[in-house]
C-alpha cells in the first residue's frame, strides 16, 4: 500500500503530495522533501493510504526525512539572506524610481540564486536592478512579476468573512470568477462588497454558484406576472434559498410575499392567466 503525505509550505502557501516511502510520520511533523532545486522544508497536514497500483499513479516526489536541528539552522541562515536581499532590493527600487512593488524574495542555495517576486501595472525594465543585486550579493538574481491574486496567496491575510484567505490556506488554483456569479446569487454588485483583499472578485463566489443556479430554476424571474390567491402582479424580488418571491399587485397595493409552494399550488403563466 502506498502512503501519501500532503505537505504545506508556509512561505509559498501551497500544498503538494509526496510519497512517504513508509517513513514513520504523523500529521504536524516538519519534513524535508524533494524540490526542483534540492530539498525544501514543509509541514505534514494530512496522511492517507492509496490502494491504486503504483504504475497507474502519477510519479510523486518523495519525503526525504524529518527535519533535523541542522535543517532548522540552515533554514534560519537562509531566511537571514532573503531578508538582506529584500531590504537591498527595496532600496534600489526606490533609488531607481521603478514603479514596482516587491512582494518577497526566495533564496535557492543549491544554485546560489535569488528570485524576487513583484507586482506592477505594466512592463518594467529591471535589467540594471538585476545587475546591481547580482554584483552586490555575488549570486544569480531573477525578477518574477506576479498578479494581485498570487500576491495575496504569498502574503496571506484575513478576508471580510473573518477567516484566513482561501488562497493562502487551502486553494491551489485560481478558477475564473465573474460578476455573473454574484448576480445569480442576488448579491450587491458594488465592487467593494464582492472583492477580496487582492482587489479581484472573491474566490468564494464560485463555491455555491451551482446550487444557487439550480434553486433559481424553480422561481419565476423578475418582471414575470404571477397569479396566486393573495395577489396577481409582477415579481419584484427573490429569496433564492428560502424559495420565496415578492409580488407587486396590479392594483398598486403593498408588495406580497409568496412561497414557491403557494405559486405551484395556484399555478402561474407568463401571461398571468391562471391554469
């Protein structure tokens, strides 16, 4: 039986699956795993068994070992270097007057390389910046431009719901989010109310969109004429989850709240004629 560990990397706020190689591991253990450029430290957040035959599985990288004191010391020294380069890069960006916002710096010791992540409105000519940093720190320097959502994922934060951002806690990919999703759920289309801390539409708009669309199919649309025992008039408002609508009577009286069951019992047509 194959044992799989889900490992979270705090700095990148990302989760990946690794082959445990039958090591004695528990949830919460800090481990060193195979990475593109050597080894990387992460924490196990879930362990699972996989009965699928190995040949049919996508090859997984491996957990190498539990974290040792030497690994922790190595990560500490690596963190100091990243902070030094971050501060130096900030100073040079200001000195050169570049219209960019530095997000974080990642050090890859195996190949003596620093990756500087930044956001900007357009294209930035950072060639001189890279030359100066490479000269000062005697290392390769790469500048990588990222979007607003990836910045929020790296930095983290608290959403308007009061919980940790979805992108920095469990989401791995960014699905397309549209204003139509907010409209289908009857939410305010005010950008300040449906946007996350990244300034883009909130990822959670997609979570219940399918359910809302299924529930809306049963309700008469806005402006449709409805005939019930209580009133005959046009639909002015919907409560999708409670399966209710509000009707403005033709005679100009007060709006009437009607449940879907009442409408089904009485019947309604687009013409407003009772079945």
